[in-house]
C-alpha cells in the first residue's frame, strides 16, 4: 500500500517542498498554485491555459503552415536550382521541425 503523498510533502523540509526535479522555475510556478490546498477531487481538473500559451500555440501553427506552403512554393513554382533551392528547402525544413517541436512541447497535457 502506498503512503499518502501529502504526508511526505508535509514532512519535507521547507526548502524542498514543491520542488520538481525535472521542472525549471517556470514549471514549478505553474505546478505549486494548482496543487497546494486542494482536495483530491479538485486535482482531477487541470487549470486553463494562460493566454500567452494560447497565443504561442497559434503562432506555432501559423509558422508550421507557412513552412509547408513555403516548401511547396520552393519545390514547385520558384524555379530555383542548385544551392539556392537546397538552401531554401533547408530553411523551410528547419522552421517546420522547430514549430512542430514547439507544438509538441506546449501540447495540453491530461492526467492519466
């Protein structure tokens, strides 16, 4: 049988309470207000995303779309050859991979 995790937090020294080893200070700032002082029923729902996160996800989707359209233009209509086409394809590919990684890292997470 597992021990109550709240008891372990209450017994921890004040300098360690609320510390998440894999989260930066921004992650800890998001986690602590959500869990402190709430009952188990309240913990089943996650807080709403802040407006900055929604704006960032919108911009990442916009970048992803622009990179796909830019890559289609470079490879179909631009008429570039050689190093120019390669450089343009690499640039659009970097934007595509970067925006896809950003979308994956900022995806809404649900509790399992």
